[in-house]
C-alpha cells in the first residue's frame, strides 16, 4: 500500500505540473476579453490584408488590449486569432442556430469576413468602373476626330467591346476569389478534421494506458489482500498451536501435582 500511495502521489504531481505549464503557454481568455479582442482585430483587418509583415500590427493589438486592462502579448493574440478562425471554419457547415449555441463568437468572426469580402468586391467593382470610364473617353475622342457617321458608329461599337470585356473580367475575378476562399475553407476544415482525428487517437492511447495502470493497481491490491489473508491464517494457526500447547502443559502440571499429593498422603 505504501508503494501504491507513492505512485499515486507521483502521478498526481506530474499531472498538476503539466497543467500549470499548459496554463502558462495557453492562458485562458474570458468572453468579454475575446469580444474586445475581435473588435480590435476587425478594425485592423484591412491593414492585415494590405501587408504581409503583420508583426507590428499584432504588437499594436497587444498594446490596445493592455489599454483595456488585458495583459496579452502579441504572440498570444496571434495564437488566439488562429484558434478562433479554425473553430469558425469548423462550424461553417452547420446551421446558424447551432453555431450560436456551440461557438459564441461566430457572429463576430462572420461579420469580419463578410466585411472583408465586401471590400474585395467593392475594389473589383471600382476597377471595372475605371475601365468603363476609360472606354467612354476613348469613344468621345474618336467622335471629335471623325466626321463620318459610319466611322463613328464603327468606332463606338469597336470601343464598346473593351468595356464589356472589363465587366466580364471583373465578374471572373470575383468568381475566382470566391472559389479561392471556398477552397481555402475546405482545406482548413480538412486540416481541422485531421487534427481532431490525431487528438482522438492520442486520447484513446492515453485512455488505454490509464486502464492498464488501473488494472495493475487493482492486481496489486488483490495480491495484497491475499497476502494479508494468508498471514491472518498463519497467525490463527500459530495461536491455536500455542493454546493447545498451553492446555497440554497445564494438564501435565496438574497431573503431576495430583500424583505428588496422593503420595504424601
């Protein structure tokens, strides 16, 4: 039992130490803290889309979080964002009601991505509009330089085609962006599923080892009970022998005393 107690103590200490280490690396975020973080990240989302080197942006987010009373480093903010995006993608195929119940920050993340998409679409629309203006200017220039009506019509028809092709190009770009985003979401969901599968395998392995450990402890306990029972039986047999020996000795002494008494008489 003493060895069993020492093993349990060692096992518990290891678990507590591992939990403390994990808590230092992955600090807990409150709901309000996460909402404030998403608000700040949403305000800077356009800046993140315009630059690839976003280390300074994460430091800015960390500074804004500290201004609100939350002591989070830039690396912690970056990891939190990645975890939230991964969870958002995992719930993207569910019904909206289920998302709100299982992932409380779905609406905030969805608003950020919708705003990002709107900015991209607006940018493409502005690009198409600029192309149309350029085509109209070319048509006006041709009308001023040519007096022949037939030539003007041919010029207008000839220059109308670039405008149409620009619109088509803009639509194709939007379609390509949507396809890229859909493929990206599918890849992220696939990665998330692989991570969940690996986690479940590790959890199953841990559960099997824990069952083996419990079985070992149970076998040791049964063995101790059997040894204790055997020891009690041996002690009981020894006690019976001692009592029998004492009874025989008393009988012998009594017999000798009675014999000596009769001889004296």
